[in-house]
């Protein structure tokens, strides 16, 4: 339980940082200071996720191969099978997941 609480704390912190960055994307003055990494993951939060998506993101097992500390955008791509996740070979992560 303690590990899960720590994971949720880290994920909320990352989520809120990306959410603040998402507000800056449309600002021509402040938005130009965002690096490409911040722009990429802020774009996932231009529209808030549903409560169910938020719940699944926070309860996604911290012991999985994908790691306990992950951006919402990576999680969203993984669950919806898009982005860099689709470049993985089938079962290429099986050994590290064990």
C-alpha cells in the first residue's frame, strides 16, 4: 500500500506539471520557453482525461515493466496502442516484466 501511495503521489505531481504546461501551449510568450519534451506530453492534457482514465492511470500497477514513474502521455499511448509503443516487437518486454 505504501508503494502504491508513493506512485500515485509521483504521478499526480507529473500530471499537474504537464497540465500547467498544457495551459502554456497557446500562450505565444510563455509557450516558447517549453522544450519539445514538455510540449509533447502537455499536448495529451489539452483536454482533461475522464475520471475512469485518471483512476486507471493511478492504479496501474507500480511493479509493471513500464515503471512506476511514467507520464500520462506514455500511459495513454500504451493503453491505446499508439505512438512509440507500436514499434515494440511482440513479447519483447516479457523478460523484463518477470
